[in-house]
């Protein structure tokens, strides 16, 4: 049996997904230039990243297309303009939120698409609809995952029931998602054990993790999940993502021992593309308001609004969130 606790040697079953465009798109409304996206694609491929997520697959009927860049919608031709036929070993994914995808209109057969993986995002109460989406995408020829969001808000019994239902579907992998950055490594280990018991042990599917950095624990939480036996792990370059952001792709590239991973191409991309983003005023990453929302297990939108209002009355705001006014 594989020694899942030993991360100081190469564990070839681990797969790294870079979600910079998708999670990072929440910071700039998906307005990335083609030059940026093409350079990221090349950097990911050269670094050995296993899967690159291009963005969301959202229905244009539900959003004002003039307010978002094209990676909110990930049209087939837009992806092909970047990757051609994707003559690399790296797979391409997109994410679809429950209720935001017109399956018949937006999801074409795999034989006609350069996309390999559809990641279906849902909350526990949306699992039945998520399974319908999984079945549809699977029948169209795609790999699928189910990303259950905000699990720090769920009762364990509800989560177990959801995992049982998802496990029966043709899904390929199920993700632990710490949407609020509220969980600690000890809790991640317990949650990972539950996912692995049901999803992997009972149904033979893979388990992944997507962590947020509100308490600066995304990297630690993902490493602990890997040590428990989780095989799929998400990162974003420089942690680019909504609010406090995510686990750093470059940190994972540096940590994982598989010789297929190379840090230098990603460092070059950071120097040439991420540093200018910051210099031009794009803001993301850890800040005190995100720490507070992580500690209180509340949605980071509250912290985003606090920061936008240029407020610094941290104590009063924290007491307001707790309910002490």
C-alpha cells in the first residue's frame, strides 16, 4: 500500500491543479489579457502542472457580458485561441456552478472540445442538482469533479450523506473546499479521513482539496490533506484569488518531490506578469479583516466590503460580526 504519509519522496499519484484564472478572475472580473493567459498556460505546462483551470463555464443569459472578461464564460474558441489543440501533457478544466450553466447550450461533446475536466461547484443542499450536472458532463465524455463549498458550515452527518450520494455518481473526484479559510490542519485531517473513507475507500474515486488563506493556513492545510492520502491539490500563482486568496502554486511546486515539477518557469512568470499586476494596483492576499472572517467562519465578502470602505475599526467590526454592538 502506498505510504501516503511520506511527502519527502515523490508520490506520483499527486496531481497539481492551477486555478489562477478561475479564482483570480474573481479579483479582476476575469479581465486577463490573452498575453497573460498564454504566458500562464506556457508556464504551467513548463512547470509540470497537471491541470490548468481556465475559468468558469457560465451561461451568458444569466450575466451582463459587458461587465466580465471572457474567462467568466470560457467559450471553446477562446480557449483554443490560447492552447490550439493543447499538444501538452497538461489537462484543461473549467468550473461550473450549480444553476449557472446551460448544459445543453454550453457543454459540447468532448470530441469537439479541448476541455478535459468539468468541476461542478455546489453547496450541500444542491447536491442532487450537482449530480445531474455530473451525469450530463460524464455522458458528454468529460472527466468530472464535485467541489462541495463552505464545508466548515456543515454538520458532519449532512456532509456524509452528501458524499454517499456523490460517490454513487460517475464523478471522478470530490474536493474538500474550505471556502471561508476557517479550518485548521487538525480539522482538515479529520475531514480528509472522512472523504477518503467514503469517496476513495467505498467508491474508488479520487479526493482533492482547495484551501483559502484567510488565516494563512492554506499551504499547511493542503500539505496535511496530502499526508492523509488526498491526491489532487489546488493552487493559484502568488495565491491570486478572492479576498485572502489561495494556496500558492509556486509553493506547491517547490514542495512536491516529483521531478516532473519545475519551479523556475513559474518564477519567471511571476517576475514578468504577477509583479506588474501588483504594481498596477490589483489587490489580494492576507489582511486582518480576512483573518477575522476566517476565525468567525463567515463569508469573506464581509471583509471585502470592510476593506473597500477604507475602515480600520477592527475591534468594533469584529464585535458587530459576533453580534456584540
